[in-house]
C-alpha cells in the first residue's frame, strides 16, 4: 500500500533527541543552528515502524523492501547545510574519530568529496557514516543498527533527504 511508503518516508523528516553514535557530539553542536537542516529519527521510531503489518505491503515490492530495510535500523541522523559547506566538512573530518571505522568508499570529483565508513562488530555492520563536502553542500549522515549495505543502497533511491543519493555508492559489490 502506498500510504505505508508515504508514512515511512514522512518519518524521515521528524526530529527528536539523543542517541549514542559517532556523530552525536558534532550533531548536538549544530542541532539548533538555523543554517542546518537537521533530521533525527530515534530508535523508538524505527521500532514502531518495524511493528507495522507487513501483510499490508505484500503487493507493493517497493514498500516491502523499505519495511525490510528499516526493521533493523535503530537510528538515523542527518546534518545538511550549504553555508560554509567545505569548512564544515573539514571541521567534521578533524573532530570525528574515523579511526574506529573502516573506509568503504572515498570519492573526490569536481570539488566534491564523499566518504563513507562502516563500523563492524563480529562481522555485522552496526554503523554507517557518510560525509559529503563541496563548496555548496555539506552532509553528515549516520545510520545505526544492523545494516545491510545492499538494502541501504536501494533505500537511498526512496528517501528524499539531501545527500542520501551518495549511499547508492555502497551497492552489493561492496559487501
């Protein structure tokens, strides 16, 4: 059913309070800054989404894939700005300890820098961190949960969050 997809996608615009992950401190610094678009979806919201009746989406492959993807996600944070974007990217690169992550993708093309890291525990990816820096765009995105890279890549096509399109770079060939 399309209304389930619309509901789940609409949830990506909600803001709420703290979750412990790699960007919490940085995120908190800019959460109230009007120059940033801020998205935070709490573990509770993902828990509620995962309890929706999958029978209602049986005939809608897109909605079914979306539900299967979000069932294992425990949190999402996004910071986005076009104000001093490259400075924000450089600041994030110095303030966030990326040494505890494994580099998944690095792209530098025409003034745009995209970096994607993952954190694994026992062979399971439990965090994905994306940073994008360009003259007119800064994006920081962090998923926390049991993350299937192929599903996250497909999810990137279905969510309307600026910067999420870079998640398409983590397709099945990266597993």
